[in-house]
């Protein structure tokens, strides 16, 4: 079997997608292993989970730092861990163009809408307000333009009567946990 791709996951909070990616990496067919979980918030919940699972972690608050300086420190942590790919999973930081360019084709993100609809924030409320029949989730390559890189996979989630942004977000998260590991795995299989 070919060697597994080495992946660093960047998070900012709960890290439920990170957990889904981590456990999917334990499946026999997994094309990747997680070599690092890094956060821009030392209190990010997901860090403790990753550590409990024996994954190397790194945390550096972005507060009081220049964006380029913080990016560089995160990037260095990824390189030191031997990462070949960076997977953003609820990483709430806009990256510098240089960082995005250096990792072009090797950095993925998950976004809670059916792109190109609703890049940016408040995606669920915007889909509900527009009267859309479905919200959903997209996994895409990261480019300097926010949420605009090639879409690698999407999953639709029905919007029910009386749906709130929170109730939709909760269901979209189930879809996210199915989609992200699968799309990452397929992408890495194609790359090797
Ligand atoms: C997810 O909804 C993801 O689509 C968005 O941020 C959220 C992260 O949730 N980019 P979690 O930290 O993975 O639980």
C-alpha cells in the first residue's frame, strides 16, 4: 500500500470536523494520517480531544500578532510536523495570499453552504432568508480569494419549515462529518 499523506488540521473551536477526520483516518482505506492539530486559540476545545487521541498539537493565539507573522508560525508548525497537506476545519482566520499560494492544491477547507452561494459568514440564515429549499456544505481548495477555490464535493441538506440557523447548522454538521473525510480521501487518492 502506498504511504499515507501527512495532514495537518487547523481549527479554531469545537473541532467536530477535525474529530470526524481523525477517526476516518483510522479506517483501513484511509489515504492520510493526521500529523498535527493546530489552533489559533489555545482554548479551542478540539485541542484536548486531539491530544487525548495521541495527536501532536500546537496552539498560538493570533491576538496582538500581525497576520503574516501568525500565519508563518502556524505554517512552521505544520512543516515541522512533516505535513504535506493542510486541512482547515472551522479555522476562523483569513490567510495571507502568500500562505494560500504556497499551499495551493495542498490546502482544503470546508464551508457550510452550497458554494458559490453564500461565501463568508451567516450562511445558514442567508439560505433561510432567501427561501432556499436546501442548505448544505462544500469542500473546496483554498486560494487567496475567500471561499472561491475549486469545489471538490458538496452535500445538500433540506431546509424544513420553521428552520432556524442553529437547527440547520446542527444538521449540516452531520453532513459535514460524512463529506469531509470522503472528499479528502478521494482527493489524496487522485494525487498519488
Ligand atoms: C463548520 O460548520 C464548518 O463548516 C465551518 O466551521 C464549522 C466548524 O465546526 N467552516 P467544528 O469546529 O468542526 O465543529
